[in-house]
C-alpha cells in the first residue's frame, strides 16, 4: 500500500511515505503496552492537564494543520479550519469532563455490601481511520481513550499521510507521553497482525463496509472489542408544513459540505409532493451558485473530490443510475479545471430497482424523491440497509420528533443542521455499523466496567443460601 499525498486540485505528487517496518510495529506495540501500565497508576487529572496542552497546540498550529489537510484531500480551506477547531473543542471537552464521567458508579444490590462499577483502561487500541475528515476522525477516538488510559496505534488512509503524521506530531509536541498515539504507515497484513497481538484490546474503525467487515472478522477471531462507523444513506425528510426558506438553505449545504464526501451527508431528499417542485427548483438554484476552484482560495465554494479514482467511481454510479431510468434535473457535466471536480448533480425518478436507490454515492450528488404521505416518507427513509443519521423538517418540532423516532438510524436532527459535537454520541445501526464515538457513550467504548462489591465482613447468616443460589444459577 503506497502512502502518497497527491494534491487533488493540481494532481501533483507532493510527498510519498515509506511503509512501516516490522520493528516499528513491534516498538509501537511494546511502547503502548508499557504506557498502559503507567497510565493505570496515574491520576486522571494529570492526563487532563496534558490533554488541554494538546488543544492549545492544535490551535497554535491550526493554519499549518488546515493547509496540510486541504493539500492532502482537497477540502476547502475554510472547512479545514473548522475541522481543526472542532478537534480542539473535542479535546478540551474530554479534558474537562472525563474524570467526572469515569468516576465509579454505585448500584443498588441485594448482595451483602456496596456495589460499584469502576471504569478502567483495557490496553492498546488500534485505530483505522478514513481520509474525509483526517483530523476529526483521529481526535474523536484519541481524546476519550487518552483520558481512559488506552494508548493508541493509528493506521490512517493512504491518501492523507501528511495529515495523519502532522496530527500525531502535534499531539506528541504538546507533551503527552510517547506512545499515547503512534501513527504508522501500515499495510493490511500488518493491521491484522496488530489486531491479533495480545497487547491490543480493541479496534475502532471508520470506513467502508468492506473494511469494517474485514476488521470485525479479524477482531472477532481474537475476541477483541470493536466499534464500527461505516457508510450512510441519510434521509432528509421535508414535510409540507416545513419552513421552505430554512429547508432549502440547509439542504444544499448538507449535501455539498466537504464536496459531499461525508457519511452523514443528506443523500436522499424525501419531499412531500405539495412542496416537491419548489424544493427541486431551489436546490437547483443553490447548486448552480457554487464556484469550483483552488480549495486554498477563499472564493472557492465547491472543492475537488479527494482523488481521480473517487471521481471516476462516482461518475460510473451516476451513469448506471441514468441507464436504469433516473432523470438528471441538474448537473452531470464536465468542469473545465484540472482538478478532480464533479459538478453538483440532482437525480430524480429513482425507483427501487435503480442502483442509486441502494448504493451510497460519496460525492456531490443528490437524489430527490416525491412522496404523498407521512407514512410513505418514513417507509422510504427506512428502506435502506444503512442507518447512520438523518434530518427531518416539519412545521412543528414535536411532530418532527415523532417522525424522527420512527426512522431507523443512530442520529436524527429535527428542524436543524446536523451537529458533530463532543457531548453528542455519533454512530449508527444496520450496515452503518455499531457502537458510538464521542459523548459519555464513546468514552466508555473501550473500558473495563469492573464490578467491585465491598463489605466490612461477610454475611455469615446467609452464606450457605447464597452458595446454594450461585450453584443453582451456574447449573442453569
């Protein structure tokens, strides 16, 4: 696997990185394992101080981080700067709140004594992360697990190596112990070897279904815990009483942010027939106003896709959709620029036999459906093997919430843009994966929830009956 930064705007090779050696892998595993044992005896507040230093260092080097991200994968510079600031926010949040969230929890019990659940570190965690948010994907795993006390090894995407190494360097430069996060340019066989190693206790992956299935299989064979955040076909439901000015202002942004290369992008717009024509016309108008160009230029409003391969794959998906009966109401024309640009495109008349109905299109392509009833909208939203996120717009927020409760996804935003904030759990269901990152749920993803039952002395009066009960339960 070649790790290369190829600028998707200029198509120029910027830098190539050598793959990790076997010795580097072993050194990372042993260093992480030793650090885990150090973390076990360290006060959490000491790591909180270090994590605040990481946030400060991220902000100090924000311009460098943002520019590197843009050159790596083509993200608009303004969006890259926002991603960097979000990383600092996430880091500060877990530095401020993790100690309180990790305190032992008392539970009521019929047993003799007081019962507590202690949340403890488990060991080295393997991270497998994608290119589309090269810093955010790292930080939303790193920040909570650093507070827990789990060292991490990172395998990032092969087309964003500069971003991966820079963030790892920034974290280490902030003063955290060496081995807290080790970035390695790994091949797939090395990833499998690391997962199988007894010093590794879990795997966090964000990526494709194929990658998730492969990692989950390997982790399952070695009894390692996993969290998977995979693809999405997020619905954007528009009820006929929705505020259409708000809907149309958010709809185009929700599809074109990051050039549409986002798992939680709104990919399926499900619109009530009364407002369908208005929605399509305004979506066309907003799509037509974006300006392709150099993503480092503040005047540019639509970035190139991350690679030539990604652009070609998206074009094939659109071509296949058209061959199966889809109508192009806007877009699907070449952009006369050297970079990997894809013109924002709107497809309609997608039936259930069309491949566009089931395949995630990871780029600036919107599919719009017309529905006549609320039940039809909900059924269509749920007619997907994915279940990551979604948006509902309704005139009444309570009604929107009732609809949201019926949608089979891990997240739904009502009368709102979607948020990625440290206090909000992120993740999905069905083929979008399992587990959650961020929030108190993400903090607990790779902890040992250890029961400790404490008594001043054993309950001798009930000891015999207790032993009988335990034996009976064991036999059952």
